[in-house]
C-alpha cells in the first residue's frame, strides 16, 4: 500500500511539473494601451523638441542678420 501511495504521489508531482510553464500568454489589453500611451508621449515630446529647436534657430538667424553689418548694411 505504501508503494502505491508513493507512486501516486510521484505521479501527481510529475503531472504538476509537466504542466508548469514560464511563458506568458502575451500582452493584455491594458499593456497595449500603456505602450500606446508611452509611444504617443514620446512622439509629442519629439515634436515639441523639434519645434523648440526651430524657434531657437530662427531667433539666432534673426539676431545674426540684424547685427552683422556685412549682411545687413546700415542705411543712412
């Protein structure tokens, strides 16, 4: 009887270990929404950075043109 219980316990253990997996089922809906929100924020941040750089460059160009007498000679 003890051998039968031992083999039964060993069989249950083998079945449980065989069903164990480390793989996940994949991305859920909440995870997809979170990743989409992060990508959107990054795209908006890139757009803001680009527009700020454009404004900065335009201001530098304006300052260089108005202060450089070779480019913009002083008229009497």
